[in-house]
């Protein structure tokens, strides 16, 4: 009996060992499957988190995120408030087809600068220079000037405007500026004495016109403003 039991043990032992090893291999395989599933789950979560929201480069630009421009348009003088006293563009461009012979825009500009006006080149078609004494605290009246034309040697008109500013004798206060402009405008046939006399005699006239040389002068006055215009004759 002992010998048969020993032989049976010898036959059973390898079988038991193979079964035990088979179970171990099965557990190891199951463990590898579980680990592989965990890795796939982790990778999937990472991809979802990465695409959860757009990056700063992907975000569309909303209102106000693009470049913005501020400040006045190039060629325009900045103003604290709208100047309602400026002449109409249509009126400013009157006569731009012809010009006052021998009148130079730079010479007229120098005349406007003498009493302390500030001048600039606007972007308005047909306007060469525009001047104003609005920002000069030393001027008792408000002075404005405008030079129209195609080029500096093709001046089609000169406008001079004076506005009352807390002045009792507006006529007398406006005379030095208008008289100075009258004697300084040079062109073919200009006569500074005749021009000066015309301005002085019509400081209070509603409207007066005279032709001096190859230019026509017009003086318009009221209680609040005085306008002198010079156009081709």
C-alpha cells in the first residue's frame, strides 16, 4: 500500500503543479487586462481635459479686442468743441476753378501768423490752410482765416473772419486786424492804400464790394461778426 501511495503521489504532483501554474498565469493575464484598461481610461481623460476649452489662440476676438484708433484724424486740428462758426465747405470752395494772379498761399499764411493765429493744413479738398486764434489768450477777439486753392501758387480765395468776444466797441477793436490783413495781401494789381480805405469805410456796413486790381473784395458785417473775402475778379 505504501508503495502504491508513493507512486500515486508521484503521478499527482506534476498535475497539481501544472494546475497551480495555470491558475497563476490566469491571474497574471487578468491583471494585465485590468492594468491596460486603467491606462486607456487615464489617456482618454487626459485628452478630454486638454480639449475642454479653447486656448487663447483659439478664442475669437470680441468687440473691443482688435486694434482701435483714437485721436483726431490726420490733417485736422483737434478742437475741444465743434466750431459752428466755420464757413460751409461749399462756400469755402467757391472759385477754386480760377485763381488770383500772383497771389501765393505761403505769403498769406505768414500774414495770418503775425497777430498770433495758429494755422494748419486740413484734409478738406480745396482748402490749403486754415487758421484760428481761438487758443491764443492774448487776443481780445476771435480771429479766423482760410486760404483756398489748388496749389500754393494757385490761390482761389482768402477768407478773414472776426467774432465779438465781450468787447464793447466791436468795430474799433476789429479794425487793426482787418486793416493789417488788407495792406499785406499781395497779388497782381494790389493796392494796399485802396484796400485799407475800403476796409475802414465798411467796418459797419452790411455788405460792400470793390474790385482792386485782379481781385474782388467783399466786406460783410453784423453786431457779432465781420467777414472779409477776396476772390478772383
